């Protein structure tokens, strides 16, 4: 419901802006864009064709460019940045949080990134290079460095006076982290406890010494799992020497979960989860052609298997009619298993100790499903075609393919993860090939033995 309301609101805004643009009322458009929050402006840009998007960007207040860029999807953001002067990009990124800065810069082409870094002042360039030094999809890449660290020997009164002088706290601050003189993490103090403590108390007296820190190189999906398991609002990030280097907050984790969900959904269709809906025709065609080409190769492979039994098909036309049933059932069953295992891996449920049991379970399910649907399809075909042997043949092929589909669906994601291949991106294509080839070979091969 919330998404539907958001969509209607964006469409209403977009119609108003387009009408104003068409009538040349640029001052009105500029005023409206200035009044909208950055997230709404980003949604409007993503909902506009390229030409309109360029016009709207020129009318957005330059002071808001960084906030809007932060909210845009990667493809749209890169398209806008590519048309900007590097100095203007550097100015827009100046106030951006470290994690958003890293995400924005990491997706840019090397030559564009180099020009932007050269246009930054020394402090911002160092901050950007430090953020980019961590690998993508790691804790270091998504963390913020805007952390207030406390010394254990300082009093509560001194800390409170420092906060009052500072005037504000980093966003989503629920905990202060305590470090020693070498910046090693030694404890934490919740904000509520600090505010209610006696002013004369020392930080060491009120801090929690038992604190779970996130290694800077931990994969971001593991970070998200920890936040979900322990209901954290924030967590400290430490380097190999246990020095505090930053913190991760719940809003960063929400972004990870959303991006992973979009990635899984789009990858099933062979698409980039950050693809611009209004990208140029040729660019979109190139991206989609890759997986269409892969699918063509796999379809030809299945056709080649059918070609091995051309003589059988030419003698019994009924086999050509029934030849699609077994691969289709295997494909559906295999994709059910594949989706379940990929989800389990994403949630951290599937590990080396449990994978063997999971594979055995899915093979057993495949066998039982194969038995149920083999008996059903055999009965239908025997009555339909008045041929008990044909019913037996398709039942046997169904059993073989359902078990093969379960085995492939359970093992493919595990094998692909070990090979550092994204199961969501390539698993479905490979699985479909396996179920098509095994289904066709089992059905036509058995028919050749018994009917020809």
C-alpha cells in the first residue's frame, strides 16, 4: 500500500513538473524541486526519460546535488555524473557520508573517477581513497567514520559539555564507543545511560566491556545477518588490530537488504538490479543480449538432444506432442528447490555441515514428487492415447527428471558459490538446461528402446 501511494504521489509530481516544463515555467519548476525532499526529487528523476531528466537536473539547486545523487540508483547517478564538470561533482560529494561517497565513486569509470578525485581538496580526496581502499560489499565499504569516541578516564560531565559545544551528534547515534590511547575498542556507552549517569562518574565506570565489533573485511550480507539476529541499531567496525575505524547503522543495513532483494529478483531475468528504466535503447539492448545469447546456446543444446532421436520422432508423432511435458515439470520443480536453497544461503542457514542433509532432503522430495506425478501422468496418457507402454515411458522419464531437478537445484547454488559465481544470476539458466536435456533424453531415449 505504501509503495502504491508513493508511486501515485511521484506520478502526480511528475505530471505537474512536466506541464510546467512544457509551458516554459522554469522558475516554478525550480521552486517546486527546491521544496521537495531529495528522495522525492530522485524518484522524479528516475521516473523521467533522459531528455526531461537532464532539464530537471539543471533546475535543481546546486547545494542539493549531493543529497539527490545519494538517493539515485547507480545507473541513473552515473549517467548524470558523466555529464557534469568534475569540479562540480567534487563539490556535490563534499558533504556526503563516507559510505555513500564510496558507493557513488566505486561505480564510476576509472577515467571519470580519476578526474573527480583530482578535483577534490586534500581532505576529501583522502577520505574518498580510504573508503575505496576497502573491498566492495564489505563492512569497511558501507561504514561511516563519523563516530564520537570516548576515553575511559574522562568524566560524564566533560563528555556532556563536549557534546553541547559540538552542537549535534552523527545521525542514528544510539551508542558511544570507548577507546584507549591507541584507539583500540575497549567498551561502549549507550546514550541513555550517559544522559542519566552522575556527572562525576568516569566513563570506565558506566561502560559495557562486553561488546561485539564487526571486522572491517566482513562481507556485508553477514553484517546484515548480525543486525537482524541481535536487533542492533548500530555496531562498531574495527581493523585487524582491533582499532575503531567506524560504525555501521541500521539505515545502511536496510539498504543492503533492499539491494540484495532487488539483485535476486532482477538476476533471475539476467538484468542488472541498478538498471535505468529509461536507459538508451542500444545500451539496454547490449545488456539484455548477453543472457539472451546464453539462453539461445542452452536451447540449442536441448534441440541437439532432440535431434539425436529424429528417427524416433519421425515414426511416432505423438512423442513430439508429449516431449515438452517432462522438461517443463522438471524445470518448475528444480526452480522451487533452487529458490529455496538460494534464500537459505542468503539467510546464512546453509553451511557445509548442513548442506549434505539439505541435498538428501531435496532428493527425497524430488523422488516423492516424481512418484506422485509419474503415476498421474501415466494414467492420463494411457487413457488418452490408449497406450499403457507410452504411459509407462513418460512416467519413468518424469521420475528421472524430477530427481535430477531436485539434485541440480540443491547442489548448483552451493557449487556456484564456491566458484564465486552468483547463483541468482546464472543458476536458473543452468538448471533449465539440465532439466531440458535430462527430460528430453530420458523420455525419447526410453521411447526409442520400447517403441521403435
